[in-house]
C-alpha cells in the first residue's frame, strides 16, 4: 500500500518531506548497487530509485556493519535533498526498530558539499586561517560585494592613466569587463585553478562571421512578405552591412543593435545563436591580445573582493570549498583524522559535481595505512595564506585570530582492512545541469571511465511505458550507446483506448533575449495543453476513443513533424483516459521530460 508522509515530518533532523511512495523490496539492480563493496559507480536514470539505494546503503552500513552514524558521509546537491534523505533514513531505522540510531541522525554528516565544508572549517578554524565566527554569504550578498570590489579595482586600474588601460576600457566598457572577468574568476575558482587567463581554442572569428552572414541572409529570404518580421528583417540587413567590412574584434564585441528583437522568435533562433557566437569569438580574439592587462585587472579584483570579505569575516560558497580543500591538502594530520572518521562516503547527483568538489571527496576518501600515526600537531598555515594574496592558485582565505584547538582525533581502526573507505557515486549525465553553478559533467564521465565498471539502474517507477518509449527513442538517436534505455516498472491503470503521445517543442534559443524564461514558456504550454485535454468534450463520452493527439509546438510556425535539435528542449507529454468504475469519470495523467542543451 502506498504510504503518505506529511510535509514537515521528522522536524528534529531539519528535513522537509513531502512524499507519496510505495513500500517495495529493492529490485535486482538496486540490490546489486546496495551490496557492492569498495568503489562503486552507479548510473541511475530518472525515477529508478537511487534514493532508495542511498538509504539502504546508509542503513546497512550502520545496522549490519556496525559503523557509527558519524562515520558515514552523505553528500547531496541541495539542502532539501539532504533533508529528505535524512527523513527517509530515519523512517527506515524506525521500521527496523533501531530507535537508538534514529535519534543519532541529527548529528549525522548528511548535507550539501557546502554544508560539509562549513562544518569542517568550524571544527578547524585556526588551521584553516578563518575567523571562528565567520558567516557565509548567500548568492545575492556575494554578488553585491563582488560588484563593489570590481568597481574599486577598475578605478584603481584606470587611475594609472596610461594609454593602453584607457583603450582597454574603451574597447570592452566597464560593464563588459565586469561581466567577463567576474565570470572567469568564478569559473577558475570552481575548478580550483590558478587565476591565469587562457587563450580559447574555439573556432576563430572569421568562421563565426561567415556563419552569421549566412544566418542573416536566411532571415531576409525566409521572412520576405511577413509583416511581423519587418523589424527582424531590418536587423539582419544591418548585420549584413556591418559584416561587409573586414572583421575586427573591437567592432564585433557588442552586436545587440542587430539582434532580432521582434517577430516570431522561433524563426530567428539560428540567427541569434550565430550573432552571440560572433560576439564570443570577438571577445576571445581581443582577450588574447590584451591578456596581460586583463590578468592584472583580474588579480586586482580578486584582491579587492578578498579584502572586502575579510573585513566582514565572511566567506562565499567557493571560499568554503577552496578553504576546506586547502585544509585537507595542506594539513596531513587533519586529513588523516577526517579520513579515519569516514568509513563510507555517499555522493548523490554526481553528474553535477565540479572538479574542486571531486578533489575534496578524493582527499577525504584516500585510504591510509593502519599504522599511520594520529594526533600529530598540525603544521601552521603557510605564510602566504593571507587575504588578497593570489599565489599558486585562486585561494582567497582570511587572516584571523586563532581559534580553539580542533577536537580530538577519532579512534583509528586496528586492522588494515578497516582503513578502506567505501565510496559510492550515483548520478546520470542526462540529468546534468550543465555549467549551472559550474557543474562539470566531464568529471562524471572521467570518473565513470576510470571506475572499471558501472552499475546501472534502469527500471523506472515514475513514468508510463509510452512516455519511456518516446524518451528512449529520442535519446538513443542523439546519444547512441552512451544512453541507457529505461524500462517501466511502475504499476499503472490500463487506459481505455490506449494512450497517445505528442511532442511539445519549446525552442530554448528563441527565448534567449526575451523577458520570458524558456522554462516558464514550456510550463505554460504544457499546462495549456493539459487544460485543453481536460476540457475536451471527448472526455465526457465513452462511446468513441479520444481524437488522436497531434504533434504541436509552443510556437505556431514550428513543424509538428520536426525533430528537436540539440539547441531545443523537447517536452514529451503523454495523456490517456484511465479506466475507472464510472465511464464518465475518466482522468487525465500527464508526465513530462525535458531534454536540455
């Protein structure tokens, strides 16, 4: 029977749970993932029960292997996911009458990677060179502080008054410099890399200009006679006029004046994509020439931002990770203590991990010999770890008063076998957020290849077979052997006439410069289609099957038979009439999946 868990259950652990789930025994794939020892890499498609596997691995570690609650580290992507995982583990322990362990869960290491780093730094503030009372900036606070720091750094940079600096400001503009260098700064820090600019290996400016010229010609030809496209046609004509001159990076850094701002946007997706590609190529070419000056400004900004954070005894999210990484990397005694502490490491949503986070996990899970000494006094922090110093890497730390001594080291295991840390990675590259918060799906792919074997969860309990058939077809066509097809394992009522599947296409690129986010447009389109189905007169009659669903798009000019490109988000919606005791009370169920470029 399904069990309904009310929102707010198990508040003591801080978890927020709103779940309707069915109690069932793990399937064969899940059991293999639950029981696998050592280093385990699991590829888990959507709805295949990866959280069930995480819960069972945690519960078996503490119940069957006898590991202390605090020796299992579980890393999730969001705080909400951490709360839900904690709640499900608590319920499972109670089912097993292990109320003693359930009560200990409040102190369990179940958190986001940032939550783990925060807890680690609070335990070792002296060695980490942070104020014991440090606070963490949220994204808005760090954005404001970084903006103020960049303005101060730019003023100091230009105050020197030489001609090249003024030319740099005139070429890129203050806004352009801020956008470019703060973006580079965030990207390098998320990878734990040096603050050094690298010349891009992307296609050159000439080839991008040629592609944009062709896209502009297509817009003019395809929209001939369309009144609604007059403004866009004029933009394309101005673009062709601009591109008649030899390409110069300075002239092509900002092409917003020739953007297609009105008309049916889905017709101009390729044009807009090509326009932005020219801007990026121009930026790359100009940056290669001005690398030394840009790097000087980048370092000035890094120093100013670090000083501003030190003044407020604050760390941003990247500081948490960088400082925790440095703490474990540069202090062997602390690394040993933390490695002894954790006997099992579980990492959820690994496809959304970046290289810095992966390095942190590796430092924690590195095995140590059973004879390794413990309790050594940690070495003092390196003298160049002060705020604002950019040394071998983009490390921005705080110089602070010394804090209390770290807690005593956990008791070391007595046998060599006990030093082996079990590490469990679970994720799905097809659900990756791709660069959001600097996620790097290549980390997932590299670790998967190096793992020596991948366990797959392919039985989906969430979607109807008809939905999965369409998803499998779309993804196998685009990704080939790298895609693992999903099979339906859930129980669904049989439809009266057989479900129909339609493809609703929302062109992601067409919303790039509009005031509407493409996700909002997609959601509105799906909701409108569901309402249309619910309100359809065909639903009130059981004498004939529903009319076949048509292929449709969120924009009227897109073809109903076209396949979504890699730049589009394809939303597959299945709707069916479900058999009920009353022929007039049929219901409509909808499931969606989004493919992101």
